């Protein structure tokens, strides 16, 4: 008597190839060419960017990126609140003091590698507000 459980065979999961992901916009590719993800993407919306001064657009993009950095840093900070300090290789007041700086750098790296898309949404809304205030 065979007591082995027989399960139906399923095809293996198909992970998108690198070319497929690149065609889908490159998100998650870890492109390390020194540019942020946002510098490589165009804003897809009904907003006419030509109505806004290029210097102002750059300022708005920086504000949106900074907002996402702070958001992700706060989220990671709450995540690390539950992680105990390793007394063997670290710990003490030094690690507690510098943990926020570490989470800030983690947030910058997350956003450099693609982020969550919050900056793009904030950028569009700020552009829409700027465009609305000038005509």
C-alpha cells in the first residue's frame, strides 16, 4: 500500500527574464549607472510640463524624491524598532544613536533602486498644483 501523497503536477513558475523586465520599464533591475530611477522615467500624465520652468521642475523633482526618502526611512525605522541590538558585535548607545542614520541610508538605496513610486505621484501632484497656480 502506497501512502505517498500524490499532488497534481504544476508547471514551474515563470520568472520574467531580464529583457522582459527591462521592456516593462527597468524597475527592479538594479541599474547602477549613478542616476536615480526617477531620472530615467518620464512622467506619464495629462500635465503639460512645458508650462513649468525647468529649474522649477528640478526643484519639484528633488522635493518629491526627498519626500519618498523620508517616508521610506520612517517605514524602515519602525521596522528596525523590533530588532534587538546584538550585544556580541555591537550594541550600546552608539548603535542606538546611529541606527536612524543607517535606516536613512537604506531608504536612499531603496529609492535609488526604484523606490515605491511615491515620488512620481508626489511629483505629478506638485506639477499639477504648480500648473494650476500659474494658469
